[in-house]
C-alpha cells in the first residue's frame, strides 16, 4: 500500500506549494473560468491568506504521507541476516589482529618479559586447512605503526608463505601498549609446549623497561591477537600445553 501514499502525497504537495507561494495565480488558473467576471469575483487578501493556511496544513499532510510511505517500504524489506565470517566463527568477534611476521621460535623463556596466557589454539598443518583467510585481518600494530623496535621477527617478503607454512595458530589477549616479543616452542615426542611473551618496544636509549608493570595481565585494555607458528613437526597426537604443563584450549570449529 506504500504506492497509495505516494499517489496521494505528490499531487497534494504540488497543489499545496502552489497555493502557499502563489495563491492568486492558482485561483486565476483554476477557478477564474468558472465566473462571469474574473476581476470582480477575485477573492480578497484575507481569503488568499486563509487559502495559504489551508495549503500549509495540506503540505504538512503531504510530508506525513511521504514519511509513512518510506516507513512502509522499509518495513516490507526483508531483514538482512548476518552471516558470520570464517574468522568470526573460528576466533570470535571483534576480529583479532594478525602477527604476520617471519620469526624463529625460541626454546627458552625470557624472565624480563610477560608471559601472556594463550586463549586458544588451532592446528593448521594440512594443505586443505591452510588459514589463508587470516590475510584478511588487519596486521598487528602499536599506535598505528608496524615498524616497532623489538617487535618479533621481520615482515615477510611478498613471496613468503608464512601463513601457509604455519602448523598452529594461537590466540592471545595482549596489553595494548605492549607488543609480542618472543614465542617459545618446546617440542617432545609426546607434547608441544607453547608460550607468547609480551613487552614494551625496545627503548632507543638502551634502557631496560619494566615490562611487568607496563604489561599487566588481566587488564581490561587488551587486544585480541593471532600468531601463526611453525613447528618442527605437525602436532599429530601430541598434547598441546603451556610451559607449566597445563593443557591449552583447542578452538571448537563446530560452534
């Protein structure tokens, strides 16, 4: 029925505007022919003012009809269903940042850095599950820059297949003012132990920052970050743990 409102509103609005701004011209064009002496029968100023008031009210009704037509059209449009992206389905919302860097994992922790707990992990070591969708994510940055002193690894070359060669992707919630500085991987035939260490960027003056104070864990001001990691061998049947032996949470792909 929206077309009915438009059908009524458009001519009503045109007539109202004409009567509002040129009432005398409208009377001469539409009504003068119906009297024997148009000059003597022409309404006076008060009558034209009265017509203008009626025209203003009619114009308001025309605008209301247009609004009703627009609302009716919007109400008939089917609601667009939200289809979660593969990234949202796997890693949650909002979308995390991506540490897209080439680096060599360490086998020893660093006591001067902060061990940021790994929220979850996902093995990605067969060709069919290579997480190339991660390239759609925004690259990790600090205050808008990725050229950060002390940031782990180096930016991969254009031909590098860092994502495709990853065996596991881990998710951490890191303090916003700090950066990933070290990834620790300890592999045995039975286990794969993983850890991610954060810290402040390397100071230009060579001083030693207090990373523990600057990068508190459990801070509400934290950012979700994904880190692809290459292993010496696929995870297979091995258990995946933190450095203290606690099992890490595997991403549930069925949710």
